[in-house]
C-alpha cells in the first residue's frame, strides 16, 4: 500500500474502527498525494546567492526604509509601497497599478517573492533586485535615475550609515543604485505569509489525524477535492506556494487598448535578456554562475506570446482584482472564467490541457471556500517594527 493509501485509510477505515463517523469528504489516494504536495508550510529560508546583502540585518533595515521612501521617485511622491501596501496584503487593490502614470498591469503581492524564479507578470526580471531596479528606473513607475538614488543614500545620515555598513564606502551612483535594489530585495525576502486553515488540514492529513482534519470546513474540503481532481488546478498552481512559477495562456485577452497588445512572456524574455542588470551581468554576486543558469538557457518562442505568470494562490482572497490586467473583480468571476472557458481564445498548443469546468453553483461555492481557506489571518497586519542596527541609530 502506498503512502497516500495509508493516509487515506487512517482518515477513513481507522475512524470507523474507533466508532467515529466517516469524514464528510473522501479523498482518493491520488488526491491525497496531490494535497500533500502543497506543503509543508512555511518553506525554509534560503539566501539569494546573486545578492550578497541577502539575509544581512543591516541590508534588511536599509531596504525596509527605502521600500517606503518616495524620494526614490522623480516626483518625490511614489514609493515601492505605493503599489505594494501592507494593509492590502502588499497589493494596491486597483485593477491596474498607478505610478507616475497609469500602468498596463495589476500590481502583484510581493509576499513570498523569495520563492519565485521569475518576476513581473512577464518574467522580465530574473531576480527580486533587478525587478526593483526596473520599477525605480521605469519612466511610468518611479522614474528615478542612478544619480537621484545615489544622492538619497548619500544625503540621509542614517541611510548613508546603513549603506556603508552593508556595502562599504566609495560606491559610485550606479553601484549605489544597485545596492539600493539589493537592500530592497533583502527586505522583500522577509515578507513571508503565515499558516492558513488549509495548512493545518494538510498537516493533519499527513499525520493521519482525523479529528484535527475534521476541523477544516466541509465546503473547503469539497473545493479542495475539486482543485486537485476535476478542476486539475494544481497542475499550474502547484506546490507549497501554489504556483509552478511558469507562464501560461489561460484564455485571457492580451489587448491593452485599441491597437495595443501586451505580449506577455514573449516581451518578458526579450526584456530580461536585454537587461544590463540581469544575472548574466557583472552585478550578480554569485561567482559560481549557478543562479544565472535559468537566464542563460531561456529561449524566445512564438508560443510565449500572450502567456503570463501563474500567481501564487496564498492570500488570494485578499488580493482582488485578478489576472495580469485586473479584469476580474472577484474570485467568483475567476471561477466563472474557468467554468465557461472560451477555448478559441487559447492560442498556444501547451494550454490545450485546459477545458471548461462547467461547474454548478454549489461546486463554484465550494471552490471559492477552498481558495478563501488559503488566507493567512495576519496577512494585512502592519509589518513589525524594524530591529535596530546598533551602529546606525
């Protein structure tokens, strides 16, 4: 008997032997196996080899200060936190973000970003710090320059102290700009979501503890069964972070405005390969070259056009609206999209695994109940105060 079957027996047959009623939802061994693949949570913390400041308390303190500092924008009014608001689960609640100008895409949460391989909806950045650089330099986002960012670091006494303590003295403006992005990345790496009702159920299932598993609402269990079974959602929303980190065409139109399209991953590959701050460049701190492997081998293909990154589903109930362009206001709208999927809009061969789910109202409600169970109760809390750095008070 395989592991999944053993666990299933622990939750069903053994319950009957103990005189307890059977569980409200029975999972097959295959479904149980798929459920267990969505954990454990939280995932271990691992430093980013491309960023020598990763995990450094001084860099984290510097990055935290810079994340909320609007002086890094051309007009002194836009910060990273303008689009990634702690009280909104580190999103902004808009369909499409607004920087110095309205943008074409929805602002994704930066929570658990350390677990991702590619960044932005199109994967146009290959590290958290290069994505931070893109936002700071983009004329439509923050519109800063190396001279401006370097000036902020050098003019502010506390920031200057943290910067020098972390990266050393004598940094020119370009180096200081990259340092700022790496410090922001070090801070972002600390933003990890906590445990959810699903995680408690998943771990109870792994231990064969039926009473603990029974605390998970029956509707969420039915939705989970659909998620890993009939819906086949876990093919893309895979693993502990509920994403395979890859790019897919799911039938969402990529027309941005009349006569203008968003090429998605096709444009992102072009952008990441042309980026002087990518992992193939001189600012990558990983001397082994391993971190750059993904960038070295990425290839542009026509099938990439209109593909967008699969987002994590952790805290998804808090991060509306949805999709790369924020076109769906509610989770019910998203579920309806997959239920009534228009196959004619899916143009790439690899996405033919998708089929309209044709869900009943009850099935839709159950699937939404499961998605809501992926919410960390502390997700919208203000971040804890920064730990003081003794030499830079």
